C-alpha cells in the first residue's frame, strides 16, 4: 500500500510537470523579453546589418566635423541599450526554462521513459562499485547534453546571427516551421513515426560496446537517435520558440535546457537506483502525454502561418479563424482526456483518475475561455499568440476597428498615406497613427506637437505587449492622444516602393526596394538601432529630444513621454 501511494504521488508530480509544459507552449511568446529584433526580409534572404555594423559604416562615411555629433548619438543609444542588455539576459533565462520544460515533456514520452530502468540497470551492474557507476552515469548525462548543445551550435553557425534575427518575419522560415510543427503534431497523434535510419542506431549501438569514455558517449548517441521519433517533435517545438525570439544564442540555450532535463533523470536515478521502485510503470498514460503534446504543436503551428499571412497581406488567417481552430483542438483534447475519443494506438480508459480529471477540466476551461474571443474579447493571456484584433471581422467591442477623427488642421496634410496598407496592423483604441514621415512632420508643425516615432513590425511580439498593456493605460493613452503625433514605422512591410522612390542605402550600400526596407534603413541610419519596439521623440524638425526608449512598463514609459514633452517645450 505504501508503494502504491508513492507511485501515485510520483505519477501526479510527473503529470503536473506536463501541465507546466503545456502552459509554457501556450503562452511563451507573451513572456519573452522586452525587445524583439526584427529585420526587413522577404521571401528571399536579406542581410540586415546590426546596429554595431551600422555605426562602423557610418564612422567611415561621416566627416570629421560630424564626429562629435555621432559620438553623442551613440552615447544616447548606448544608454537606451543598457536596459536591453538586461532584458536580453532575462529572455535567455526564459528560453532556457522553455527548453527545460520541453525536455521534461520529452522525457515522459514512450520512446524515452521506458529506457530509464534499462540504462540505470546497465550502469549499476557494469560499474562494479557505486562510485564508478555514479561517475559513468555523470559522463552519460554530460554526453547527452553535449550532443544536443552541439546541434544548437550548428544551427547558429549555419544560419548566423543576422539570419536568426530575421526568422521572425521571413516568409519561407515561418511557413517551414508551420509545416514542421503540423507534421510533428500529426506524428504524435499516431499517424506515423519520424525515425532516423536504423543503420545509424545499430552502428552507434555497436560502438557503445567498446567500453570506456567512447563507449559511454556512443551509448548517449544511441539514446538520442533511437528516441528521435519522440524527441524530434519536442525539439521542433522548443526551437520554434527560439527562432521566434531571434537571439543569436537562443538555439544553444534552449537545447541546453532541453538536454539537461533529459539527462538529469538518467544521472540521478543511476546515483540512487532504489528510487526506481517509486516510479509509475510504463503504460497508456505515456501515450496520452504524447497525444496531448501533438495537439499543442498543431495549435502552435498556426502562429507561424499567421506571421506569413500578416506580412504578405494574404488576409486569410484572421483572428477568429485561429480561435475557431484552437477551440476545436481544445474540445478534442478535453474529449480525449476523458476517454470519449481515442486513436488506434490508445488503450481504453476504463476509469478517470483524479489527475486525468483535473487535466480534462483545465483543457475544457481553457476552451471555454477562448470562446468570447470570437466576438472581440481581448484574451490578454494568449493575445501575443493570436493575430491582432484588427484582423477580426466581427468585433462587438469595437476595439479592433476603432478609429479617431484627425484634428481639423490635419486636412492640410492630405489623405493619410499607407492607411489602407496598414489597416490590419494592431490598433490601440483611441489613437490616430500616421505612417509617412513627411506627413507626420507636417502635421506636427501645424499642431505644434512633438512626434513619437514607433518602430514596430507585423510580427513583433513585444510590440503587441506594449500595445495591449502599456498604451491603453488611461494616463499613457491620454498623453499620447493630447500631446503627440504618432508615427508608426513598420520595418517588416514587404510591399514594394514605387520605382521612383527606390534608392541605394548610404548605410548598407544595398538597394532599398520595399516600404519596410525604407523604414528600417531610416532607423539604422538615423538612430543606430534595428530593434523593435523602439520609440524616439523628435520635434517637428526631426531633431531627437530625449534618449530613445525600448519596451518598458507603464510607469517608465509615462516618464519617458513626460520627459519628451518637457524637452519639446523647453526648446520652443
């Protein structure tokens, strides 16, 4: 009876870990760091220089008379970048956590979990002494980590930092990740298995018999290869989150967290083999874990398809389309957990355990939570994963399509340029955004107001965070409405510029052919930055008034706006 209780408690603990993993897959993007780096990329690769590259180029091009001005500008950007460095470090920790939780989920899959007692038994019997067994198990765990981290390193070396930064808006890669996650999700549902060649596994297994350090390494390699049919889709999920972030170290960090979560159980149970007795036996519950993760991966895949739809104006994957599919997936997951539907490889659910019941309640409750979103509810907890509210056709709240009448004097500026092009861009109810630099400056002259330049993007996750959590704050919104002309620069807009407006960038030396390309070239050349969100306050002459600001909380952003207003009034 005591053993049964220990098994029951441990099984509950493992399933609780799965719940945490499920949550991490559903809301990872909203928690990411305070700045997203994005570049102007189309369906073909476009090399966008980093801010550091831009500064170096400008140093060569600028005259000696302008050197002091450049130094001052760089100092201001450096101040703004200080908080970015801290938040970048924080985001890497978050990516590590995503990878670690993904590794825990992979450990609970049928291809990995049953191998635990076999591996532990091998070390305890072959090691001879307890100290030797512990030493060998540690090497085994380190070998697993080494293999996965090298894989992450190769990804970074192949794509490079610049390409990684561009994946968030690149059409090819977003569509590739969409297809990859769908295929992996379908494989988890049992349609087929994705495996590496059996000859590779056999060869590694033969080498594992050599003994010594090489033998232990080949044993770890065999585990990685043999379990690939389960871990492959999980790796795809965590790497997808890494690519969305665009950090150059993201693949390495996320793979380190993933491999650590897999390696730890093998190492720890080899150190304490008696603890194996408390583990729940392999069975149908392992396959249930696999199927639930399959549903989650298919749901996450829609985020990548939505990215492509927004950037290239397909206008097919609206917010209610994604929500409808997610609601259907949530309902299927709920029915699966209570045993009302099953797949060919599932065992019968003869009765519901307490743990399984609570998972079913959670899945069903989350499904019900999403339903009001079909009528325009903001759904803030998952809003970063959804297409913007401005894409919703039916919105009884008016939040997605609300517009504010421009001031009477704005009539002298003419029709708002690019308004039709950016009608699906996320909107903040109560704000009147402009998109053309010359128009915004002319309007600022007429209204005698400073201009807030908002460098944003279609697929900038943390831009959405600012628009959903900071801008709608009553104090911030009132200040933006009454004191500023707002100019949005959408750096990943793929629409071609008219031939007469295309030019060769003095910073990159490359031809600028798209609207987004013009906007990011302006950000790089003027402010030595290619990050989004990025906010700059200027006067009607385009002169910078205060240090640029990245994403921040409500209090910090309000102080930034107030400092810009004070600087503008002081210069009058």
